[in-house]
């Protein structure tokens, strides 16, 4: 790829570029996770049950799953700067249109359309950040871009839930649209200009990921490994208000507590991965199973369930572990692998939301969303053990850690 030039008409730097991309991931995280606290308000506003409203979560996740390979392939030769502006513009408009939805079906369609660009926005942002960082600091640069997602869980999603609590859930999505437009403004000023990329070999290389059995095993493990978390996360607002009998205004603060647990879990997981990928992954599954069961048991009591929700944030550690695993088996198809990892994570979102909704629709109660999560996580652990039995003694299963910039 030609050396990046400065964004037309403006001075730019790696720091400002990464900041603009982090604002973009902050918008994505706020839009994706705010619905967890807004679900009861959405259900009441649209006159549907909470399990039915949970289909909005699944609709977004399915959009990510479909959009990951389709958008990645359709835009593989575009200038990355232009691509980021286009994708973020789509994301902003779809969030605003979602806020205008008159009914549940319309909102589901809008959330599906919003999710189509999710994976490509993350993947392309990572490539741009890595391309501007010096050797030895590329991973750190990508981490700074992704920090917007973790900050969204601590600040953005709870703030959107507060907006919905004191106004309407529709204002929360206007808020996400506004953040996205601000990200476009920053990226237009600070993303480096680059030329379109050419060559059929680019598409062939990325498609090769789908021919690898190990890739499919990892993606399946991600679906179940993270699906248990979403079985609880999607409906925990209803559980706190209906079973723990906490006031609805407290839900955003519990979201923030979960987000803090996510931040700690991400860093703890990364540290463990550097020591031994196989043990770190197995350990993360055991953690997931344990804390999901703890949530199910403690939900009726305010203090114990508060501890459980903080610990549940650590379930996110499975994600980085599986990303490292995916890097090791994807060969040259690293860009597609990155997008498909986000697709699998959101498929986990869809599966978890659906299973949790089915549990509630069956009348089993909110505590059983935790037990359903335990079962999903056990399936994920079994998949991982089956597909990685030869890696147990390895300190790391990573055979390639560079991020392709061409």
C-alpha cells in the first residue's frame, strides 16, 4: 500500500488519528450495549413483552454476522479513509432512523441495518491505527482504538440508559447518532489519505479463511463462549427491577459496574494469554460458568448480586483469548478473521439474547437466564477442548501476530 499521506488540507498525527477512531468505537459500543439497560423502556413504549423486545438485540447481532463477510469483501479495494467515513455515516443514519421507529418490527429492521457495518468499522480502524504506528507499537495502537469500546461500557451505555430513564429510549439513539457524526468530523480531519487497493489476490486471500476447519471451530467456540454472558446481560435490567426489587434508576449504575469489570477482565485476560493461551482460555470458561451460576443464586439479594454483576464483567476475557486463537489458525486471511471474530461475538449476542428470552417466555424467571448461560458456556468449553487438544502444552498458539497493512 502506498505510504499514507496527510488528510487533505489538515495536519494529522497518529495520536489524533487514534483518538478519532476511538470515538468511533465508543459510538459503536454505546449503541450496542445501551439497549441492555433500555430494554424494559423499549418494551413498555412499543407495548410488547421484554422477551419480544429482546429480539432487537438479536437483530443487531445478526446484522453484524451477515455484514462482516459481505461488507469486508464488497469494500476490500476501497480507500480505507473513505471507507471509514462511509461506514460511520451509515451507522449514524441508521441509529437516528432507529430512534424514529414506530413499532417493534421497524426497530428490528433498523437495528439489523445498523449492525451491517459494525465488524468492518472495527477491522478497518485497527488496520489504519496499526499502519501509523512504529514497529513494536502496533498492538498498542490497536488497543487504544478498541479502548473506546470498553469506555462505552463504563460511561457511554450507562449514560444512554440514564437518558432513556429520564426522557425516552429514542433520545438514547439520537445520542449515539450524534456521537457517530462527531466521529466522522474527527476522522475527516485526521485520518490519513490513502489510495484504493487493487488485485483479485486480495479477495482470494481473505476468502481462504472459510476453507479452514480450525477457523470454524474457533468461531463456534466464540459463539458459545460469550453467549452465556449475553443470556444474562440482555435481561439483567429486568432481573434487578423485578427480582432484586431495585429502582429502575439504579440500572445504569449497574451497567457501569459491569463495564468496570469488563475493563479489568480484558487486561487480566491479556496478561494470562501472554503466559499460556490454552490455560488462559480454559480458565476464562471456568470463570464464566462460576460467575453465571453465582448470578443465578444471588439475584434475589441486592448486595451479593452487586458483587456477582461486577464479577460478570470478567466474562469478556474469553473474547481476547479466542481472538489470539483465531490469529493462529487464519493464515494469511487476517483481515477477514478479524471481522469474523466480531461477527462470532455478535452471534453470541444473538444466541444469548434468544436463549434468555426463551427462558423468560417459558416462565422460568430471570434467575434461569444465569443457568442457561452456564449451559451455553459448558458447550463452549467442550468445543474448545475438542478443537485444541494438541495445544495444551504450548505457551502460545500464536504463529502470526502482525497485522497486514496491504
